[in-house]
């Protein structure tokens, strides 16, 4: 008999259960294009969601709203990506490094579905501009991995501090201890923590 992850989390942690009942139905819109998912993550770094969406839209529009292949991106002059799309020099460098690694198979995204979470993170952080947090977001939102817990995410830290009435932002070790009972569904718990933060903010 299959276990319902949301029911499991409610039964395991009553405080998290209150958040789950308050937020409602769980829903993560997973993407099915690993390459494009990573490009979007790079574009979104340090930008407001609205601005990131505009630039990402321009990026797709430049390539006729079709997922470009790495060769196309590498052949696109930097000044075109800067002027027509609105990418910074650093982000162009990051996206082209990703494209080069995918093209020459140093990074084989087709194999990620068969790899362990830590193996994927170790491969992705070799790409310029991709750190552990971006790799973890890829695991959650592209591959749909159920047990990812991004201890470096400020939103998750703030949500845990508020939910468990901690005097200060929790350390990674404190977060891992709190999240231990949520295994193997920490990605779902993380989603609810993000949602709880926006709910708290709207109330406050």
C-alpha cells in the first residue's frame, strides 16, 4: 500500500501539519527539460521573479520560443545576448559554460534520472555559476526528487525559525535535526515551508 506523503508529514510533525492544513493542496510544477531548467535557474539568480520571467521570455523569443540546443547558444554572440535578451556578462559566461559542458558530454543531463542526488549535485557544481542551492532546486523542480532539503535556503531557515519559535535563524545542524522525521519527503516539507512564509508575510 502506497504512503501519502502529505498525510505522513501531518502525522509525523504536528506543527508542520498545521502549516499543511493552512496552505492546502501540494503542487510542484516540474519541468521536463533539464538543460532549459538550468538555464532558467542561472537567469533567475539574484533577480526578482518578475524581472527574471521577462528576461527568460526574451531568451526563448530570441530562439523562436523553442528550447535551443547548446551549439546554438555557443554560436550566439555575447553582445546579442546582452543587448537583445538582457543578460549580464557573468550570466552569459555561465550559460555558455553550461552549454559547452553539455555539448562535449562532460555533463550528460540525460543520465541524471539514473543518478543519486549527491552525484548530480557534484556534477552540477562544476558548472560556472551553479552552486549547491541551484543544484538542489534542479533536483526538486526538474527531477522531482522527493527528499531534498536545502539547508542554505534563507526562506526555509526563516520559515523554520517562525514555525518552531526559535530565537534566531537555525543552523544547518538544527535544521537537519528538525527535518529528520520528515524523511523521505523533505522536498514536500520544504515546499510547504516556502508557502508558509508567504502566508505569514501576508498575515503580518
